[in-house]
C-alpha cells in the first residue's frame, strides 16, 4: 500500500519544538492552544524572531525528543510493510535535515518529498491513503484524489467540517491505529 505520510503534526511535534526553540534561544513565546495554522503563530511572534527561527533548520527538525511518543517504531513498521511516501511541507533546504532525522530513527521511506509552503501535496503521485493533520491538505486529498485520509486529533483540526466525506475520513488518537488500519486494508 502506498501511504502518504505527513511529518509535522503527525509524527513530529513541530509546534512544541518551535515553541522550545523560540523560548530557549530568543526568550519569545506564543499562546498555547489557539493555533489554526502557521500564519496564526507567525502573527503572534516578532517578525525578526520568526525569521531567525526558520534559519535554524537543524535545531528545528533534528530534535530526537520531538517525535510524538511511539512514532518512530510505528514509522519503521509502516515502512517495512508498505511503500511509505513522506510528504512534508517544510522549506526545501530542510531536505537534508529531514533525511538525517529519519535515518537517525531508522526510518527509510520509499520516497521523501519536501514541498515548499503552498505547494499542494496532491502534486506528488497519488497514494492509497494519506495521514495528515492540516485541514487544507485533508480537503485537497478528498477533492483531488480517491484516497482515504487518516487524521490525528489535534486542537487545530477538531472543528474541521467533514460532512459528506465520512466514508473516507477517519480520525485517530494514536499513530498505531494507522498501522492497524493499513494491515486490515491490505
Ligand atoms: Mg502536518
């Protein structure tokens, strides 16, 4: 099975990591729990700190403690049993750091796509199932592909409207459920 797997907000707790980096290195914080997307956070952080943060590619993306608990072992298992296509919206210069961070936890996906902000994930050859947390991406998959979409419950997607798509969307609490779903669907 070809699985399109997102990293930030799905496998990697990027919101928490960004918060740590800004607090520890710049003494800057942003409110908890209100973010709907990255623009929401950007609008609450001084612009020079925000610009600085995006230059700290290794600090941001190669922090081993930022994987969600249990995610690395589930990712390894998913890669063993499926064609895992990692599709992440990160600066393209983060490709090396992303690859190193995955290697470091023993995850070798079939493909790795690092797409600049704004490039739709549906530009990557389509998958049988997508795992993604962002409402905009989820809507894109539902509209432009025939795939199912597995969605981790996050505070930024809880009020997402999925009326009409119920048969293709499944929300989950633990990444392990993705592995179980993929095994059942084989
Ligand atoms: Mg994401």
